[in-house]
């Protein structure tokens, strides 16, 4: 899984470097597909429940599962969440980043910084003997202390020889509650954080989830192994 995780990271780093005004999200998709092939892996998302692409590219008020399109052209001040998964030798890797397009407003930059910081708070809690609730609470506490809100309808998950495995890993919760974390488990921890309220709605394409109030949303994700030496990030 470390190998598949490294490939995901290389793809995301490559695509991040292409984000600029005038680039469309299908440009990012084609670059990612080519990079995955070059690195000897297969895309995890394409064909999964008939999803059509290797990336999810979600702009501004889109939370997750935005479908790449030549019609979606990035402009200065936008943010774009890029989610990528691969499978290599039967093992999955999955990670996400949210990238500002040139300069964004200070409050939007804060949304990105807090969301990424909340991911690392969640990772820190992914320790043997802790619970899924400990992970979710760690994320939620930081997000809400900064005045933002955590999406409820979409959550992280176990990952391994399938893209989505048990347990579900919400970005909210109560310490001490939920599945107990054991050595060898791998979790995809992925805070999805809204600038405004937590409500979501699904667009007519049946994939793209957006904020109900139209506020911006950010998304960061790592795959994390639970080990006796503490959490091990596989997608760095």
C-alpha cells in the first residue's frame, strides 16, 4: 500500500503543478491518466459505479465527486479539490488536495489551512487502542473552533484490497465511541470542510456534491496505517 500511496502522491503533485487560470479540469484529468499509466498503476475511480474519470475535480462550492470537463475552466480566486485513487498489485491508494488558483481571499486561504491541519489532527489520533470516534472528534474540534463546519453525508473509510472497506471514518464524532483501531488497519482520513453550514445537495449528474448554502468547501485526504509505532502516512 505504500507503493500505491506513493504513486497517488506523485500524480497529485504533478497535477497540482498544472493548476492555473485558463486550464480546464479535463486538462488535469488527461495529465493524471497519463501519469498513472507511466507509473505502472491503474486508476481506482474510473469505472467504479460507472464513474467516468480517473480524478474527481471539485471547484469552489463543490465538495466532492466533481466530474472533469473541458467546460470547467479555472480562474484566479478559485479553489479546486483534486481527489485521486490508484490500484497497484491489488492494493489501493487514495488521497486528495485542495489547490488555490493563484491568490485567493484570506478567509478562503484560512479554510484550506484549517482543513489540512484538521487532517493531521485526525491522523495523530489514528493510534492503536483509540477509536474511530477519536479520529472524528479531533477533526471536528479544530474545524468548529475556527468557525467552519464539517460535512456529515460524506466520510472517510477503511482501504486495502478494496477502495472502500470498513470502518467508515466520519470527520465528526465522540471520543471513545465507534470501532477500535487495531494494528494493521489502514484508514483513508479525509476531512471535507465547508466555509458556511454543513448541508449538502447532489447535482443532476448524480455525482457532484455541493454546499447547500453555496459556500466554498475544501477537502484533504491521506491513507494512514495504524502501527505499533503510531500512525504511518502512506500517501506522502
